[in-house]
């Protein structure tokens, strides 16, 4: 089973779509099922109405899925039960600036490594008021987050080296790493195809899987889309929301064809009319290892 796991932080854009195409095609080609999960845990960036709009965009592009749509916001009891099983955790109110100040800058695309400042903290020292503390998992030398990514290859840096004791909840809200790992495991997801912006926290998910006695899925982390300046595709590169292309009257076939050509899933002069047309020849491992440089000229 595969899954599409959009966050309703805004409209669906081309970067999401390329990864979703890969996830959908890989699983449908193998005759497998696809789950649609909306990652709507409380987040300041979530926009009301965004989930209905993204579901509509997905359908317009030709995606389908099996069974009911899962919303993370309905699964809080499951996450809280897992948090209880992970105990002991420790609270931490270090700010990003505190953590940054304690180390040299991380490599681009990497998360900040937490140096363990609040581990063993005096229990009488009060926490900063007004903001619930983060709960961190104290890592031990037995926690091994190394794994082999089915697309990106062996990932030999441990969670401890990459993230340090990572956050599994803020107040009583579970963190993304825990929620998505648990959702995938409980739904029986076997293959996770997603953007390689999440690669640096995947060792943390492997550690969580082992701690919770779950088997991690196979991970396929694909490079992201970037603009002609090499930076991650964003508003500065123009409007790459699916809604904007729809409003401009572009048919889905043009977007699918452009993304499939640039991803080397079809020949540079081939065209497809629907997502399904990509199924026979699809090869996830043909996808270039380098970030896909997008410009609207690819739609010509
Ligand atoms: N919800 C995340 C996103 O939209 C994807 C997480 C995942 O695929 O595990 O970026």
C-alpha cells in the first residue's frame, strides 16, 4: 500500500504533484492500494478550506485512492497512546535560537541537531510561561536510525548525529515524525514516496518504529523541484499552484506530460492524456537524482 499525505498548509503546487505522481504510479503499477491522508494536525500555517481544494485538485489531475480519507486530526488518541509507550520523555523549552547558538550551522536541508540541553534539567527550574514545552525522546546508543533508502541509497548517519534527542510532541500535540510513522504503520503502508526534504528526519522515524515495535516502510525520497536559480520552488518563481494553471485554462494533460518528461518517465517528445497513461512504462528509478529544475517553458 502507498499513500499521498498532503498538508493543508496552502494550495497544492507542482512540487507536491511530481511526488504524488511517483507515489501513485509506483503503487498502481504494482496493483497496490493508495491511501489519502490529510496531515492536518494543528499548525499555524493551516488554511481553512485548503483540504477541500487540494482534494479537488488531485481529482482534476486524475488521482484516485482507496477507502475513506484519513485526517490526522481524528487520530489523536492513537498518537497519545504511542507517546505513553515512548516514555520517559523529557520537556524542553529551548528556542530555535538557543539550539542554533549551541552549534555551528547545519547543512542545507538538514534539521538542527539538538545538543541535549534540557536532558537532566533541574525539575524545579520553571518553564517559559505561555508556551507548552516540547517533549523530547532521550536517545541511547542502541537507537540506530540508519537505513537504506530505496531511491536515495544508504543513509549512514544516525538520528543522534542528525537530530539529537528529537521532539515527539509539543504540549499534548504529537509531532509530525511520530504521527506520520504511526499512521503509515497502522494503515499497512509498505512504500513511502516523498520529497527528500524529509530525508533528514527519517532516521528519527526509524528509531521510533523500532522503539514502538513497528516495521518501517520502504522509503523512496525524491529530489524536490527547484526554480532556475536552484532554490526550492516557491512563490518567488511565479505561481506554480495547480489552481493557477487550472484558472489559466491549462488542461491536466499538459502538466502531467511536462512533469513526466522532466522526470524521464516518458521520452522528451512523448505526451500523455491522463495520469493512467503513464502506468505501462513508469520507472521510478529512472527519475534523475538531481533536483528537477522547473520553469513554465517546460509546458510548451
Ligand atoms: N505532509 C508532508 C508534506 O506535505 C509530507 C509528509 C510525508 O510524506 O511523510 O510535505
